[in-house]
C-alpha cells in the first residue's frame, strides 16, 4: 500500500521564542503519528507573520514568513 505524502505546519507570529515553541509542537505531533499508516512527514514548517526570507534550520524544520508564499 502506498502512503500519501504529508507535511506539518505550525503557525506562529514570529520571534525566536515563538519559532522554538512551534518546533517543539511539531516534534511532539510527529511522535504521535502512526508512521506505518501515515508515513513520515515530508517536511515540518513554522509559518511566521514576519520576516524577509525563508530558511531551513539545522534540525531540518523550515521557517517561512507568510510573505514568501506569494504567487
């Protein structure tokens, strides 16, 4: 059986403290997922309200300002 790909997104207003809280929340959620049924998330992302650029943290979590999602 093929498992669908999925991603996890936590929305925070911004600031390092809130981003860290978002990462902690995402990691907690991952530990509750049945990866046999759902598969591993393709990505984990903290979507922020402010910022000029997106980046990938050393732990692999993406931090993306909402302004970077413009078409």
